[in-house]
């Protein structure tokens, strides 16, 4: 089984989370997708998923925050298992606050990029209804300072296995995420 892990907004595939997961999950696949432009992100992730499915039909997709949003989107599109950590629900709304601090500096590369209200609005077309008929694990930090876990918990209620943690938006217990992904792989 292959695992694709998608980073969050303003990050890349060199994040500490992905580096940690890569060292524990053999063959973990991740790309630095364009988190500014939703249409480009869609094309990049869609291409990766399609390419991976050609060589391994048994695929789990996972991600954090905006990556969790995309992981859920593509899990639904391709009927895949997914593990989503503090997923964004409505990036067209929640990412509007990034406009106020634009230009924004990537956490890992230091690259500065402009993010506009139009960029945020472009996410709207990918905000689809959450369907219940896929195998989904939702990990939520009750001390998340970015996304109110209660709204996410309500949106995903009865649509997957919800795991509550005492963590913040940035999950520090990578070993726990590895165990959750491994359990989802075995399911």
C-alpha cells in the first residue's frame, strides 16, 4: 500500500511532520503543491494521485490542515481511505486571514508569496459536501488555535472515526500520527 501525505497552507514537502513520517512510513509520497492557487494545487495533486494509482491501486491519502482538506477531497473523488489531521473545512473563508498578512513567508523555504482574496475565493469550487461512504480517520487537536475543532467534529460526525487529542493545530506527536496511518492502512 502507498501513502500520499499532503502538507498544509504555507508549507511544503520538507515540513518537519512530513520528514518525520517519511522516516517511519516506507515509500511515503509527498509533493510541494501550490497552496496559493487552488486550481494549480488541484492539478498537481490530481496528477500525483492518478499516477500513483496506476502502480498501486491500494492507496491511502493523508494530510494536515489545507492538506487535510485536499486529502478528503481526493479520497472522495477516488474512493480512497484517508487520514486527515486538523483539516480545513472551508478554505475560501478560513484562508482570508492570510490576505491580511500577505506577503506570506513559507515556513520551510522562506519564499515570500502574495495571497489575495481572489486566491481564497478560488477554493470555493473544491468545497464539496462530505460524504459518509469512505474509510476516514479525522484527528483533531482540541487546542487548535487555527481551526475550531468543534466545527470540524460536527461536520465529520458519523462520517469517519474521530480522534480527539490535546494538541494544537501543529501536531507534535508524529509517532501517534504514524500509528493512526498504519492502523488505517491495515483496515
